[in-house]
């Protein structure tokens, strides 16, 4: 099947593109809106451009009954934003999605959809990397998601540090641009996810955060974030100290009291437990024996335990 040239100079590929994108856990305790960790639990997407003005969307798996099946589908919206950035949109798109990442649990399901959509758009354009670089993709994903931590981990894999900086264009207009770098993760580190049945909207969790915090709390978080880089890279024995947080987790207790209580219980037992993203899931980072970590599930009634490897690769 031949490729299709469009007026902008872009050439759409007529073949189907496929991508898998890992789940992600943002913050990792003290690194609010900056640290992310990719987890080996992947949503899979396949898409093809259509000659007809139609969005043919089929979703199966996690949240299939909740997500949109038209142009408002988050993967489709992200694809269209990616095509717009590259200079032209196709008439229509066929999308197939197989979701396994739980929705509304702080595991980056929306980041997976956004990164998946942008990656698909780039893959469906001949020499798409010339029109959308990795940096462009992170910027667009941040624009769609509202913050860069999950999308950075979903795209790059492993651990990432993400941030937003101001950029001034040739026209003198300033904008906020998402940036990210990858971090080394010690091969011994794994994650235990404790996932409740209830969902929590990120927007609701964010509204609970105060405008200011005590200076000493900010100092503690600053030191723990710095230590977290070293702990992730080569000192898993420091993860418990490095994941201490006073910036955001406890302020969200009213929205997820069982989650915060569980984090406190696990940390009281010396485990590196944190709220995963905006919650309500809990993540425990560990490098000790599987037998020891298997006993943790008994401390978390009402939460489903899931052991996951750190995803070494992101969208692929």
C-alpha cells in the first residue's frame, strides 16, 4: 500500500503503527511534579490513517467502558495535536487500544495515552522525527497532561527528572516548555503497587495542597530529593530515607485517608512506601527478598498487591 503525500510536505504512511507505553508513578515521595518512575505494565495502541473523515476507535481492557470512542478519545486528541505540530492532519484515524493500566489510581494512565498518541502520530509520518523531536514530544505531552513527570517516565522509561522552564520564541512570546532527563536505576530495585478499588481525580487531589509550607519542610524535601537520585542509582539501602516527604502527601489525607494511613503503617515498618502520583495507590520500592515483600500485602487489606519491574524502556 502506497504512502499518501499531503499539501504540507508531510507524507502519511499507509501502514499501521503500533506502540506500547508503560505505566508510571510520579513524585516518588519528595520529588513532587518532577520525579517519575516507569513501571512494567503497558497499554498497547495501534493506529492507521484513513482516507475518510472518520474516527474508528475500539478500546478493550481497563476502563474500556469509561473512555471516549470518538475524536475526544485522549489518544486520538494527542495524535491530532501531534499531527498539527508536524503540519497536517489526516482526514480520519483508526485506533485500537488494549488498556491494562488502572485508571484514576495514580499510575499514569492518561500519560500513557498522551505519549502513545504522540508517538503514533510521529510513527505515521515518513521521517516523522524530523518534524517532531523527542524534546518536542515531551513539550507537547506536558502541554496536554499539564505537568511533565508522568509523561517523561512513560516516554523515556526508567526514572526521570522533569521540569518546566520558560522559553521565549522569535516573536518574543514566552511559553512554558516541559523538559526531562533520564536517571540511572539500580537493577536490584523493584516496585510493589498496592492498588485500591476506588479512583481519585488528580485535579481533586491537587486542590488540597496549600499555597505555602514551612521553610524547614521545604529544606527536608530538598535534601530528600537530592538523596533520591543517589539512592535510585546505586544505594537502594537509602530509599527509605530518600522517599520521605513533607510537601504534598499528608495534605491530601482528607481525599484518601486509607492511603495515607497505609503509607504511615508501611513506613513505620521501615519500608520505602509513598503515594503513587496523586493517589490513591501506594508504591513500595524494595530490593530485599521476594519472600519478605510478599508479606507486605497482609498489611494492606482492601488493596490489591501487584509486583512490577522497573520498565527500562519507555514508549516502544
